[in-house]
């Protein structure tokens, strides 16, 4: 499926209906009125890899089937295994999306920020959004450089006004510096335990759609709770980044 098809499918569900008022009469029984149906929420998930959208936000996507979900994955387009599974997962969500082919080699060589930025902007339909979900600056576990780079570029794009959203949410997970499997951070701005039915469907997507063995890191580490750092403005995000940086420096000096 081409990018154009995905974007077209996304655009088809974006509009909303307006009922026009009846033509006024000489002696109307009631004042004219306009019934307006609120537009659906346009929500985007921007991740490094196909499966990241499910591991870190799958429950949230499942619990909001009324949102217009669009998922951008930046790596593995040429992967004959992971790429088609990504689109099957999107079908299960009732979402649309696109995938790119940024380098994802095992050495995790840093990519130029301009390349990551250019790829995101090429894939992301140019419009304002209500909600964007993406990686946090430290990633979700120790460590994957692509997660960190995607986070930094999305943050920079929002702070510079290149992309627009009413709210940015960053995945909030920690593996305690690699000492355990990733867990949702309870002190995050938004933390919730997934309903059992949602958790079962998320696990099905991980093991049956993406095909991870039940004993794999992905299946064992699939969080049954999800958490996010939430920001309504770039200035609020910057204040949080500054506080986090000061805390890290304080811990490092102990």
C-alpha cells in the first residue's frame, strides 16, 4: 500500500457533518438552530520501529477507536517480515499509517538529525493535530539510540512550530538502567492500568500479529499499564526538560 493510499484513507475519515437550519418562516415556531457534530480527534503516533506503537501505546489506541489514528514508523520498510506485520497491526487498530527505511543496524550508528527530520516530514500529512504520541528523550529501555533520536527530532519540530498539535505525549517507561523489564512510570502525568480485555488484545497483537514468541523480550516485557508525559505547549515541555536535566545532574554529582 502506498503512502498516497494511506494518506487518502486518513483524509476520508477526517470531516464532520453539519445539519443546515430550516428556512425561516414568517412566524417560526422555534428559533433556527444548527446541529454540529464535533470532529473526530486526529491523533498521530511517531515511532522508530513497527511494534513500538503496540508495545508503548497499543492499549491507548485500542481504548480510543473513535480517534483518527495515523502511525508513522521510521525503520524496517524493506524488512519482509516486520513491514507487512505492521500494516496488519494497523488493520486491527482500524488505523492508517506509513513506514520508512532509516538505517536500523545493530551498531545503532547515529543518524544526522536532518535525515530523521526530513523523513518524518515526508511521511506525516501536513495538518494540525490534536494529539501526537512519541518516544521520550531517554527511550523506554536501556538503550536504543533510534528511540532517543526520534524523540529529540519530534520535540524540536514541535518547539520550532514546524508541526502543530494541541498536545504532545511522550512514552513514560523505565527499565531501571537495564535491571528489569520496562514498566510504566507511576509518577508520570498520565498512568493507567489497562483493562483486562484491552491487555489481552495488546498481547495478541504482539504474539500473533507481530509473531513474537511468548518467551521473547517483547512478549514478556509488554507493559500491562501505559504511561505518558503530557504537554499542552512547547514551553511546558521545555520546563519539564529543564527540570529533568537538573535532576540528572544532581544525581550524577552524588
